[in-house]
C-alpha cells in the first residue's frame, strides 16, 4: 500500500477510522451493482476509485484487468482493502488522501465515486469537479449517491448531509459546454435490509458523464 496524502484532516480521518474499527467488516464485500452494470463491458484501462472503503469495487475492477488507483481517508479501511486485494490475487495502488487537500495524480479512463457521502467534513462538489478534470479523453465519471435518508431514519444525526438530485449533481460538476456528454442522470430504487433485518427499499441516483475524445 502506498501513501499519497498531503495535508491532514485529523478529525475526519479519526472519525472514519473509528467507524471502521466498530466492526470487522462494514460493507458487503461485493462490488456495487451499478458499477458492475456500467463497467462490465468497458475495455480495461486506468481506473480511480474515490472513497474506496474496504476495496470491493477496486478489487473487482483489478480482477477485470483495470490498472486501479484507490483512495480513502481511513488507514483502517485501506489496510483491509489491501488485504482483500492480496486475497484475490490482484494488484491495486491504494493511496491515503484527504481529498479536500490532495488528489491522486494522473489521468483515468474511469473514475468512480460510489456513495460519496461523509458524516465528517468533506467538500464534495470540488472533489467531484477535480475527478471530472482527471478524466482522459473518452473517460467516464460514475457517481452513485443516496437520494435521501432511508425511511427508517430518525432523529437529528447527520441531518446536515446534502443529498443532491441527479440534475443538481450534473450542474455541480460545472462541465464545459463543449466536449462532454451526460450518459445517465436518474434516480432508481434499491432493495436493502433495515437495521432490524427486514427487507426494504431506498432511493439512490446515478450520474454518468463522459469526456469526449479529441
């Protein structure tokens, strides 16, 4: 695992490390469904996974021949992700970044920001604009987000989290009028499990934009 952090956001890093320490596994260990749907037929190239967590998406991409850079603010998450990559027999360049202050170098054919929300400090929109700027000609930026709190959400915890609509996400990217196309900007339902184990649905949204070649 390599480190690529410049600057530090101690509060955010500690908050996420503490969350990951609460359980041996936070996420499912499976790649996100929308990523699989959108990337399964793409030719492999250079990919960047923003907020990679425990690494399921990065490992899946690497297993399909992508050269993957994956970043997270949490050392705990990155250590787990590196272990999962080793178990899968794939190579991923894991880098620790506070994306408010540093960003992986290079151009990428695919940049993913899957459920790129944070209960700790994160200036999301400038990070996503930088992600778009990091695309190589022909490259795609895939942003999958929650459309709002789940139906069972109660209380004031994290009430200041913003859930922009697909159109707002596209507008926040501030893409130039020429040289870009929006391939998808839509809400969709997803089946999930409530904290009590019962099946439920919640709304997410997907934004997929492409930087045109040339």
